[in-house]
């Protein structure tokens, strides 16, 4: 089976990148597929469960600071 992926830097690759970069959902999917999602978000922009779990391991869970003073 032939790989139809355009060569990086080719005219078709440049056209594809322009289309991808103009659409946030496509850009996020491309970045995630290439392992470039540094913020730990899924393709819809919501934090992934792995990101949330890692955050809690590093910083702990948020404390509820709304206490009654009565």
C-alpha cells in the first residue's frame, strides 16, 4: 500500500499546513497525533484525564476555601 503523505516542505504539504493551521480543531488533532500537545488537552481543548491525574500528583487536589465563619 502506498503512503499518500506529502513530503515535508512540498507544495502540497504547505497547502495542507495552511488549512490545518486555520482550523483550531484540525491543528489540535494534528499536534496530538504528532505528540506535540504540551498542554495535555484532547482535540476539543478539554484537559485529558492523564493531565488531570498528573496535576493532582504534583500539586495536590484543590482545597475548598469556602468555610462558614459562624
